[in-house]
C-alpha cells in the first residue's frame, strides 16, 4: 500500500490529535514507527511530523486535515 503525506505538522502532539481525528472519521493514517524508525520524526524532511494516509484516501483526508488544523491553530491564537 502506498501512502501520501497530507500534512506536515510542527507539533508532535498536534499531529497525534490530527491522526486520532482522521481515524475517527474512517481514514487510516500511518502510525509513526510503521514506515520508519520508532520515535523518530521526519529525519530527512523539513522538520515537522508527516501525517500520511493511503493514496486513495489522500484527497478527502487532506480536506478534513486542513480544516481540523485551522480549528486547532485558531484555538492557540
């Protein structure tokens, strides 16, 4: 199964909440440690925590993730 990154989240806690919300909505985000080293973030990327879903879920999951992140960031302002 091929996965696609739908969000790159700076805060690991926010990434975990986002993945839980995606699962609650029926998506299947890749758990950290399933595709790389356990406990290690995005070693080669731009520094955030990549949130990945199967490619066939990526379009719909991106829409939901974008809206959820907007709401989470509005709460931090």
